[in-house]
C-alpha cells in the first residue's frame, strides 16, 4: 500500500543527514559535543578584532578553502554535509535522483578582492569604483565573476552530486535552512521528484558581515567568556553569537525509499510558514505570525499540540526573539508549555544563520533517533518572564516521537517544521 | 491540475511605468532609453523618475530602502492595483510571495575611502574594522539583504501569506514563476505575487559582470546584432511583479485574467557549444509550445545569443520575436517576469494567441515559459 499522509499526499522520509558545525565535522562528532553540553564558540582569530564590539563566534576553522571568502567556505560546508547525507542514504554519490534546494548566504565581493582590484588599477590617489572597473576590464579577474554571483554555490553542488533540473538557491534570512527543507517536501508531495537534496550552509563570518549585525545591536558583546556568551532564554542574554555551519538532508518519497530498502531515519511530517509585515527586524508584538506558522506546521503534519514531545527552539539568545518565541509557543501549547522540553542548539554552536534551520533539523532527527534531548547551556540566570523547561545545561533522556523545530528571521520570516519517528497513527 | 492565470501586472523600467507604456514602446520600436555617460564606457538603461509616494506612501519606508527595493516595492504595488487586490487586506494576508533577488546597493563613497586608506594603513585589518564600524549606516544592511525586498513588500503592501526569496540571477526569476505556478496548479495555494527588481545603475554590479567580460561597451545595438561585434549585455534598471492565481480563484473574486500561464520549464545545461540550442529545444518540447509570439530574454552575449536564435527558428517558426533587452535592457532576476508581462499584454490585446518567453542566463540556466489566451 502506498505511504500517504492524512491528506493523501506522499509521505516524506528522511534517509540521510549530515552536518558540520563549530563543534565538529559530521553528525556524530557534533551530536556528541552537543549532548555533552560543550560550546563551539571561541575568540575569532580569522581576522583582527581590534575595534570591534564583538570578538567571538562559532567559526569553522578546520576547513580550508582558497581563496578564502564566504561563498567558497559556504560551498565547502555544503559539500561536506551533503557527502555525509547522501552517503548515509545509500543513493548514488554523483547521480542524485532528484532536485537540489539550497539555502545560501547572500554573496558579494569581499574586501580582499576589492583591495586586489584597487591595487591592480595602479591608482595611488583616491580610489573609486572607476578604478576597480578599469582593473576588472583587464580580464585578469575573470573567475571572480563566477565566484561572487548568487547561483554559483548551488551550481557547483549540483555538479558534484548530479542533482536533476534547475537547482534552487534561496534565502528567507534566518529561517532559510527550514525553507530549503519545506521546498523539498512540497516537490515530493506534488510528485515532481522522488527525492530532494535539501541543504543549508553559511560560512560568512567575516569583518563586514559581523559588523553589519553588530551595528544593528544584534550580537552578544560578552566577549570575556566566549563559551558562555550565547545564553538563550536566560535573563542576562544580550544577543546572538554568529556561527558557521552546513547541514544536508536527503528527503525521499517514503514509497521509493522503502522500495529500495533504505533505512528511514524519520519523516518530515509538516511545514508551516507565515509572513509578518510589522517591522524589518522585529516581530509583531502579538506573536500572531509565529503562532500561525507553528499551528500550520502541526496541522500540516496531522498532529495536535499534545503530540509534540520536544521543541527545537530558534532560541537565538536575543532579548526579542526568545521572549517572542516563548510567548508564541505558550499560546499554542497552553499550560502544557511549562513542562514541554524546549532547548536551543544555538547555546552551543551559535546562530548559523542561513544554515540554522537545516542544522537544527538534523539535530531534531538525532534527538528522535537517540532519545536524548540536547540542553540549553549557559542557563544560570532564569528569566522570570520565560518560565519554560529549557532543558538547562544538561542533556536529558526522553522518548521523543514528534519534534517541532522553529525558525524565525528578519524580514518577517517564520517557518516551522514537524519531524516524526513515524507518521501519526502508523 | 488547476489552470493558472495572470490577473495583475506591475512593470517599471527605462521604457516607463505600467504595462501600457511598455506595449506602446514595443509597438513604436526604435532604440530604448540609454544612459551612455554616467558609467562610461558602460551604457545602462536607466529607470525613469518615479513618484515613489504613489506606491510607497510612508517616507520612513522609502528611507529604509535602496533603489532596487524601492523599484520592486513600486512594481509590486502596481501589480496589486492591476489585480484589484490592493484594498483587500484579507486577500493580501493570505497571498504568497516569491521574490527573485540579488543583493542590495553598497555605500560607494565609503568603499572608496576605505580602499584609499587601506593601501596606506599600518595595520589594514584594524583600519578596516574601525572604518566600517564608524562609517557604515546601520540600516544599510537591511537594504542589502536579499530577502528584504520581500520583507519590504510585506511591510508596505501587507502581502503576508509568507515570502520566499530565490537567488541565482536569471534562473531565480524563472524558478520563482515555476514554483508559484506548481503550487497553484497542485492546489496547495490560491494566489501569489511573484517577481523581481534590478538596479543596473550601480558600479558594484557593473564590476561583477565586467570582471567576467560580459558587458557591451559601445553605443546601444539590438541584442541580435551584438554577437557579430564581440557580443555583450547592457544592464537595465527595472522591476516586474505579477499576480498569479487559479482560474477559479480569479473568477470567485471577479478578477479578469490577462493571460494564462500554461507552463514554466527550467534547466541547467552544462554550457558548451550548442548546449543552449539543445536546451531550448527540450524546454519547448516539454511545454508543447506552438508560439506565434516570442519574447526573448537574449542578452546579446556571443555564442548563447546565436544559439538561441537558431533554436527559435525551429521551435517558433514564423513567430514574431521581440527581445526584452531591446526594450528595457537586461534586468537580470527581473527579466523572466518582464518577458511574461509583455507576452501577457500582447496576448490580451489580441496580437498573439500563444507566446513563448525565453530566459537564457548570461552564464548559466535556461528557462522557457508558455503563455496562452486567458
């Protein structure tokens, strides 16, 4: 009998997952550190930090690329995560039987490249873009066109894995990773593809991107103790910590996965999303968009709030997000919320931005697989306004069948996913 | 599967504002508006002056946006007006949004000063930190983030179903239309606002394409004539948004379809000699296209432009062929939607029965879109 969900659509199985974070390369290393409550946040030594308000991040320093820049590192992180995920799925490594959906950070040329162009122009007075354009016309910088346009990371990943059709690169800011998964789920449900490779990647900790977030007062400035800086849901939280990461999921029509004898790691049962027109960086004070996204995800999954065993929080550690997220979850889950475990991976790996939704999806599936809930570390000063069970500081064993994973982003983006060990009623 | 129709078009470019102005310019023929001086030797097709207040009423919103976002927001407003959706808050609250976008403008003066200083700085890294911390406007970031065009449309126009932003130059424009169409056809959603915006009048985007050797550096010539003289594209500023919905949904709210979006196909050939021609043949077959009108997104770049021309001879014999590049320039992420808008307008005027819109990316990605009578 065909595997369908309660709405008659193909069930979407996960048959491969992979990740790389500041805690380790591969899901097992990351998971071991995450459930041990270890932090991957450290002082930045990739570039000088004198003059910056924030000098810490969860950079991935073990991966080397040339030339060093956000698109190259993001591409490498995507490749590493996808190699692990496709490898686990047992599907062909270079002939992936489906589409690619990849969340990539917005790219642009970076300072080392601008400097190289300025130097090549021979201008020793005031440099303007006219000089850079002159240097560009020499033809000596041809590969940088490809490097710094928006479709290139996806193109290279598509080449490497042989995915089908036009790959989709996307951004929904800090919920991008979740949106990549949602696009894959929808394509399988529509019957357009039997499989989808869904990736979120972000290797963009460089001076300008850090300064941009810093100027918006979004980042923690508690630099003295890097490992303690990201404190989601704590009263003394003061902003997020930038992190880098890549994560990949192989999604398959459950029928075809089962037919080829693949091991099913879990299911993406539901997706929900809702826009917010309140403000560019802040969410509606009534939390309605986030509440709607959560409810939609539950409904799409065919589950009720009582079914959810654990919430993998967006939990950025900004004063605004954590308050809004707690309020929205409480609105949906009611009194039960006081005892429903909710924890933030970002307390350990920082906010991996474009990758976050995908990284946290991988961790949600690991939680289901192992029956172990990763903690929210650095929880020393509870916020009385957020009376939640944040799984403080120490991992916990629990039977987890259904997980809600939240992702919220600048620009009114709210995307929620529901993962399950099995579809409800199976 | 449900039929998908276009019920609203919002278009701005160097040819003016609104579908009407563009159809008039197309009928008139001749060379498009070109600015050859500002970025000499690079011509661009500049967008005309717009009364921003008409679509972006709050000055505070206008101040938060750079040109690419304002163009997009403006065109999105025009599309909502045309679809009769602007005043329907409940409809807009469930309307889905897909935007194809690149990134936003930089502060060119600051960049120049930083580069000038970096060359002489004792400690360049520290100098860079100090200057960026001191000189970057905090809100500039929000004008640069790719998904903030969608964010601004949500804020300014109240389109808040949910938004997704696709990136990846021309392909993102085709795939935005493809995904929206599939979601409507499959019954997942009823109504979408889809489109993109591009500001060509910025040195940083000229820089990217000049590095790759893609820009035309002579006086304007039609795209089909450029390959013989080395080839190259002229970027154009503009934006285009479309309201797409199921035929039933349009009927239920009394909206009149302009044309039907019969199919959207895209692919990514590994480019080599002849691959674009083969790809267009395949896409056309996939769409079962029998066009009497082609709106081509040809760039004028050597190789791919002749490839497209050769393919069109086979897949659209006898069809009238117009290039968006010869009307508004190459508007990158906004080009596919712009082609669809023009094709829909011509079909609505009875000047064509079926149209094929092409989008051959300047570097990668091939797309084709089939439109039929509403």
